[in-house]
């Protein structure tokens, strides 16, 4: 029996980007906020000291910043007819743990989604009508660009994003991304400098008529003080960025950009090493009364609260809802139910290129330094007659080439011995790749549910992922990779090797941590779990915020939109919910 603690006004579950933004906004409002984080407290000066931060064995190979699989994992299968098995090491994606969440070890590429994304089903139906594949379960988000734009701007200012606007208030701006939606502000910081490989790509793309732009980056190009008064320094291109914390206060993250201001507030408390086990509902099932959590000794406690906000990342957002009996579990056989619905991923494509006469100095880099093009993304090209919808963001972003992982050798090279060593020496400096991070559209048989067999150490069912790439996405992947090959061919490489999505989803190679859906937003409670304010239908004092709300995934990275949704939910709570607490917001 959990022991009951004194009540608070707000409980937040998880202290990543979404949780820390909401905690700060609601503490600003004067509310008493307690945030629960299952992992340890992390602090830049202590945990990411410059003397220890660039440790490839510790952070990349041994995955120190990631959730331990023994604490919690998920089971996986490709289709509903298969038996799912547990993931015993992280491969395909890298879930975070501890204050900052995956925002510590992310790469920092920070796109906004395009305006049509928020009404994707309506938009594509209007444009392609009967051509749209019946396999897809695309949905509108129940919101629109005018409602999202101010919150994107708020997140960019908070994180100090470095970039170049392509569309300022409807006027196209040379040098930026011409496909982005109209922005109310220029990026808070100018683009970062570029290394050689992105410049070579941009030159080739320009010669072919594309319009390259600097990838919008949470790696700061210059010293910056954000609206919370937190100071950040310029990126040094140290090359230990993705999968690492930044020692230099240069990569925006919750622990660099938000939590230093948050911990100064007397009405904020963080409880780390405390795992939330479920949300508690009253006897009507329509009001959350708090949460149950386990502390580091394993003891269980009940924390009563007026308002519960779950920001525990896609997987745990959905699992907590299923474990708490919130929403009807999704059933792919009948296409009914909402909790677990429309789970989607990202489709990873690339072309690897080996040159004879180039030196890219690949150890100089960072997670989000690079140049991209958007002509092959989403609906930025005419899909009539192509047999698919969607596309990908194409870019060269050299993240650094650390000594263990970075051994670029052409296919056919022996995996060890003197020939492998000679090939490493020959190719290390003169290798680059073009990536194309592409859309992943939802389909009926891709969903999240509780596993009937496998349990965590506390005896609770693991989350089960049922996922494979829709035929639509495989066709899209082949098409866009072919177009990327056309660019690669003009760049003068000795050898190049395309990689598109041909087989089934496989959990072993890292693809991206851009897992979305399962507790999606929308205007219709029969097909969505939360309204456009991220408020749970029928449980008005519960908000669930994160990429779990995306009904499908465009060809962009998610965190700009996760941050915008966190600001959007906070805005709704501050301006509407608190005026009529306990009611669904109707504006
Ligand atoms: C290697 C890598 C590279 C990435 N690169 C990019 C990129 O370039 N661009 C981009 O847009 N995105 C990128 N991402 C994705 C990005 O990191 C996430 O979108 C973002 O961190 C999500 O923020 P969040 O607050 O929703 O979740 P998280 O950051 O995961 O935070 C959730 C927090 O909740 C805690 N938690 C979970 N369950 C519980 C529980 N039951 N009780 C208490 N606490 C709990 C977790 O420990 C975690 O700290 C990358 C991710 C990874 C791993
Ligand atoms: S590349 Fe830049 S932002 Fe990334 S860890 Fe190094 S200094 Fe920090």
C-alpha cells in the first residue's frame, strides 16, 4: 500500500524538454510544482566535465546516458500475428534517462514542421484524392499553423537555435529554407560555420538547381543569453556531440537551457530516482487525483495533485496511460480505441561516399552542423502518379568521427586484420555521407500495447511495439534515395553506396530516436487521445505532452515540435484551464 504524501498543485512526470518547459511555465504562474524523474540528477559541470565528456567507450558504446534495459525496456515485433520479444540492448533508438532526458545526448537538429503537416490527412486527400493508399491511417492534428507558430518561436528563443530564416512573415528570404512556413521571427542566432563536406554538398546541390540552407541547429553559433537569463557559449565543433552531453554549454538541452532557472524557484521541487508507476483516477474515472511512484529504495508513495502532466517520452507516455486504464486501448482488428493508435517511426536513408582526393577532417563536427535541402521532403514535390506520399529532409551533417565507431570502409573490406587497417587509413579522412531522414506514415497494424508475457522488475507489463514500414514508405524511400544518388554522382567520389529502406524494421542498427504517436492529438475523441491543448479527453486535469501526440511523422526531427507543444499546453493551462479548473478547454 503506497504511503500518501501532502497534496501539491502540479505533478510533472519526466524532466526532459517537455517536462522542464512545462514545470518552468507553471512555476512562473505561481503554482507549486513537483517533478518526478526516474533517472539520476544530471548537471553539466559535474556529469559532462570537459575532462570526461568525450569518452566514446562510456557514452557511445556503453550508453551511459540511456535508460538501462534491465530497469525498463520494450518488446518488439513486425506484425500483430508475431510473438514480440524484449529488446535487451538499445539499437534502433536510444531512450534517455535522468534530468534532461534524451535532450542531453540528442544531435540538436531543430526543424519546424510545415503548415500542411497539421492537417495532413485533409491536405493530401484534397491534393491526391483517390490516389492515396488505403493502407495509411493519416490524421489531422486538430490544430493549425497559426496556433503553432508562436510556440515554435518560444522554443527557438529558449534553446537559442542557430539558423537562417527562409520565410519571414510570408516573404521568402535568400539563403534559408524556402519550404518552411511563414515565421514571425528570424532565428535567435545566425547559422554555425560549416565544415568542408556540407559545403561540397551545398555546391553540388546548387549546381543542380536545389536551394541549400544551413540546418537549423541547437548547437550555438555565438554566445547567447536566453529569455530565462541562462547563458550559453559558442560550439567548438568538438565532435563528441550526438550520444554525449555537451561540456561547453553550447548544445541546448533542458539541463543547460531551462533547469538552471527552474531550480531557483522556491515553488519547484525535483524528485530524481523516482519512477512514476501510474496515474491515479477517482471512482468516476474522469479525474486524476495524483500519481503513484517508487523511490530509489523501491518504496511506493502516492503524490496527490490537482493537475497531472505526463511528459515521459513517447513509449512511457503510452505505457503509463495503458497501465492507468486511461483511454480505450487501440485494437488493430477493428481500428477502434485510441491508446496506442498511430505509432510511427522515421525512415532512414543515406548515400555513403568514398573519395580519393579529399580531406574532410571528419573529427571536426557536431550533431547539427551542416547543410540541407528540402525539395525531396514531405509534399514539396508533386507525387501524382508516383504511388506514394511523403519524403525526406536531405542533408550532410558530419557529427564527428570518434575512434571506435568511425571506421568507414567500402563493402567487401575484411572486418579485421591488416587489410581492414589499411582500408581504415585510406578512407578515414576522405569519407562522407549524405543522409535523408524521411517521413513515416501511420498504418493500421502499427501500434503500441501492453505485452502479455514480459514484465519489468516490478511485475508490470512491458510496452509492446508492433511496427513495420508501410509499402508507401518503402516506395518513398527508394525514390528519394535515387534522387540523393543523382546529387552524389556529381560530387566526384571514387565509390558510393546508397542505402534505402528495403527490408523489415530491424531493431539492431541505430536509425533514429524519433518514435511518435500512440497517444495522438486531434479534434475527434474517437480517433485521438488528447485535444489540441494536449488535454486528455474525459480526464480534464491530465495533460500528456510529447511526440506521442504526433498522428504520423514528417521527414523532420521531432524536438522543435515537442518543445512547441510543451509551450502550447502551458499556454492553454495558464490562460484557459486555470480559469475553469477541472473542465475540458473549449476554445
Ligand atoms: C541520439 C539521439 C539524437 C537525437 N537527435 C535529435 C535531433 O537532432 N533533433 C531532434 O529534433 N530530436 C533529436 N532526438 C530526439 C530528442 O532527443 C527527443 O525528441 C526529445 O529529447 C524528447 O523530449 P521529451 O521531453 O519528450 O522526452 P525525454 O527527453 O525522453 O524526457 C523524458 C523524461 O522522462 C523520464 N521518465 C520516463 N518515464 C518515467 C517515469 N515512469 N517516471 C519518471 N520519469 C520518467 C525519462 O527518464 C526522461 O528523462 C534525438 C534523440 C537521441 C536519443
Ligand atoms: S559539438 Fe559543440 S554543441 Fe556538440 S558537444 Fe561539442 S561543443 Fe557541445
